[in-house]
C-alpha cells in the first residue's frame, strides 16, 4: 500500500480554484512546473546563494526565458553564440563555469554545470545591485546585468534603455508565479504506479495545451475547431504544455509505452479494470460522455482521494479531489497499467 503526502503550496498563484488537496511548503520555495532533470539543480543553486531574492522560481523563470529548458545544440544556441540552457557566451562561461555535476567536464551544455553557474552569476549580480545605490528592484537590476552585462547597468545607473533587456526583465519577473506553488508529491513505495506518479508530479504547474506534450515532455499543441481555444483565440498553438493523455503517456514512458489519447489508453489497459474502492497510486481514471468510445479525460490516481491531472485549456497540471476533478456523473472507471 502506498502512502502519499502532498508537500507543497507556498502560493496558489496558478493552481485551480476548486482544488481542495492539502498542500504545504516543499522546502524548495514552492518550485513547480520544471523538468525533473532541472529541479534538483535549481533548488541547489538557490540554496547555495545567501541572497534571499534568488528564489528557485526566479531561476526557473530565467531559464525558461533563456532556453525554455532546451539542452540540445540545435535548440539552445543563440544567434549571438550563447550556449546551453542558461545561455552563456564563452567569455562569461570562463568566469562562472564549474564542473558542478562531477562528470569530469565543465560544459554549458550540462544541466548541472549550467544551472549552478547561472546561480553563481545571479548571486553575484544581486550583491552588486544591493550595493550599487541604484533605485528599483534589485532582482530587476541583476537580471539586466545577466542579459546586457553589469557595465551596461552601471552606465545607465539602472536598467539600460535597451528594449531586449527591458523586455527580458519584465517577462521573467511577471512569469515567476508560474513556477511558484505546489511542489512534488512525496510518494513512498515502489513499482510502476508510484514511479509514474513521481515523474508526473514534477510537471505540476505546467500549462494545459490541447494536443501538446508527449514522452519527451511538454510541447505546443493545436486547435481542432472545438478544443484548444481561450477567450476566442487558439491558445494551444502558443502554449508549451501537456493535455490529459500526454501527461499520462509521459509519466509511464519508457517503461510502459501507452498510446497517445485517453480513449486509446483505456483500450490498452481495460483488461486490468479496478474498482473505485480499490484504487492504488498510479491507477488511471477515465471520464466519458457515454461509453468507451466517448472517453474524453484521463487522470492519475494520487492517493487519499486525489488525482493528478492536466484538466483543460486555461488551467495547469494540478492535484484535485477525484470527486470534483471532472463532472461526477461522467466518471467511467479505472484501470491499472
């Protein structure tokens, strides 16, 4: 039997209004919605800096703005020659780069090396901002220094009048809330179900994107005439995220290669049906408008009467009570992958 404790909520900035799951601090500043491979390094970088302004959410928002957490040379090399997920140019990397992950190589392409170098540089910039005497938010000054160089900040005696830098600062500070809030679900026990839930929980706070996401992580989606729209516009095309079934596929991949859609996932697992009274962590729950051919939603059972899900356009991956995750009358059944 698995025991689940929900560890974190520092701020319900992007969580759903009807989510009634109990959430407390995860000890990491409420970090959410970042890829699993980045999470420990972001938390470590923030912890090692003694400047309280350098929160995990600030580092995460900055990484997202720099590279959208991309790590390949094709996706994370800028026109100016900046490299890796934290976008270091070679000269700056020579100052801040270290072999933080202990693999024998100091590389801006290694996630650990890059994030720790980002943290060291931002920590230093925050110290300079505090002693500079320049007005304004010290975080904004530090971010401007990261983007344009501290000399440009000194010359302007504040944020430089450079459109790219001003937008960079504004976007990061305004998107920090996306990465604040519920942390990981702390799942004890072992097995495919617990492992899948742990993996899916690293994506709490990731936006819903209809048709987006897959085994490799979040991606932009599409609109089909009925789905993917927000306020009359096709939100899915510009939103990097998951829909309900891609989150499930991501959670179980590659140990179990589930098909892409909720209906197909039900078909692939329906020979292991589970009573609602015998649910275990990792079980899949399905909602339908009538019959197996009309299944429209899938979620992962998270224990204690809660599910982890990507609910719908305009919302984010979250934990919600099973009884209110979707209309109760639409609940169709559960399976054990």
